[in-house]
C-alpha cells in the first residue's frame, strides 16, 4: 500500500504542479531570504516563455557607502535566471551550469529593473550545437536600468550546456523537475 500511495501522490503532483509551478516558483523566490534582505522582487517569471523580470528598490539594506545599490545585490538580482530558464526549456536531457559572470557598473540611486529573455530560436540553436555531444558555451547580457530606463549596470553571463549523456555532470539534479518535492 505505501508504494501505491507514493505512486498516486507522485502522479497527482505531476498533473497538478505544472499549473501551479510558475506561481509557486515566484512565491518561493520572493521569499528567499537573500532576496528579501536585498529588497529583490521577482515581478514576472515564465519559464515556458523564457522571460523573467526582476526589480530592486534602493533601501538601507542594499545601499552602499556612496548611496547606490551594492554591486553584489545588483548581480544577485539576475544571477540564477538564465540557468533556470534554460534548464526548464531544454529539459532533463541537458546539463546547464553557470560558467562565468562579469558585471559593469555605471551607478544608480533609485529602483532598478532587469528583464531577461531567452527566445525560442536560442533553444533551437543550443539543441543544434549540442546534438553531437560537444559542450556549448552561450553568453547572455542583461541590462539593469532605473525607472527612466537609464543604464545602471550590465551583467554578462556565460553558461555551459551539454547533453546529459555526454557530460561529466550527469548526476546534476534539475531542481525544477523536483520542485514539488522540496
């Protein structure tokens, strides 16, 4: 009976969770302690559409000595999202890792926003490049802008992508697939 009950619970979650996952993911990220502390808010996230919009006001918890947002807070607001979107869109047959990042600061002293988008054509390109088992490195740039759309910072992220069966990281767990079990 316990085995059957577990199977039933798993199947129920698999049919219900796809409907709830975007809302639960947004809720979970918006209640993530480092994001709360930095004042980072996920305004919109759609892993299926490859779109994420994140904002951060300027407050005493994220203000540095010269009155602008801490660079680490600016970086944190965009850090996981390209990896999350790619993991979701490519599925469990692929391993996705952040390889490197770089941030160029301009400066700002008001609310900032970052809009990250992965077009469907990018997914097709990645699949084509990875089909022979080679490692694929893709670079993504995201501008962080203030309320007047003035550039505050640019983050460049390089991601490693490979078909799981060819990767040394075969055992990497796609936590998006196991989201409901956490």
